[in-house]
């Protein structure tokens, strides 16, 4: 959907299984929505929705509009109040639907030493698209291609390739965040 490069978000090693967790930076318009998370984002959306309802039904905004001299009669004040209320409602629905439909794009790389298996799990940005999974033996994984210092990856990036993976997972490219992480793949 959106182009970008994955970055290492975390690693874990336990009982012969080395896991690398990758995340892709969200596009600028969605980054703040995704940063607050799905639960708190929905709560903020519902709070905005409740505020728009209260703003539209309360008499206080109409009185304030008339006292400030923005509108000269109650009909104009009511029309302005409804317009602003609809604006808040539109913002609330947009906010809620954005948090509901999108999530942080993630990928997990698993290197299982005991079974000699490389596994990938990719969760796409659109929430209702199923995640992609792929598993291949280590022997079907090409030697990692390591590229030092590019504009998109100041500490370097790694490209893992396998012809036997599912179509979207045949080439996995991610940026490392430190020189130590880059040295691991050399």
C-alpha cells in the first residue's frame, strides 16, 4: 500500500529460536493515529463523537454565539452551532474509522536453529487484510545481502531472499538501527 522500509523494532532469543521484530514507519497522515494505539484511539474517537452530540444539542453554544455578537438572531446562531457540530461529528467519525481500519505494519522473522527453519509473519497496514506467512528451510535462504549506509538506512540495511517463499515475502528488506545489528548479518 505505502512504500517504505522496515526497521528493527526488537529481538528475542529463546531455546534455539532467534526472533527479529520489524516495523514499517507509517505515512505522515496516519502516524499520529497509529501512535496512540487501537484502544485509546477508539476511546478518543468516541469522546469526540459524544462532544459533537453535546455541542449540537446544548443551548450554551448558541447563547455564547449570540453574546459574542457572531450571530444577530437565534436562527443564525442555531445554524452556526449545527454547522460546527457537524464538523466535530465528521472529525470524530474520520478519527474513529482511521483507527479502526489501519494498524502499524509489522513483520516477524524467526530463525529456528533446532528445526533449521526460517519463518516470516507479515501483518499489513489495512486491518482486515489477512497476515502473510511463509516457512522455508535454511538451505533455501540465500546469503543475506548487506548494504552499508544508505539515505533510508544510516547504519545499513539487510536484504533476505528466498525463491520458495510466498510471493510477497520472497525479498525482505529492512534497516538496522545500530552497527552491531548490521555486523550480525555479515
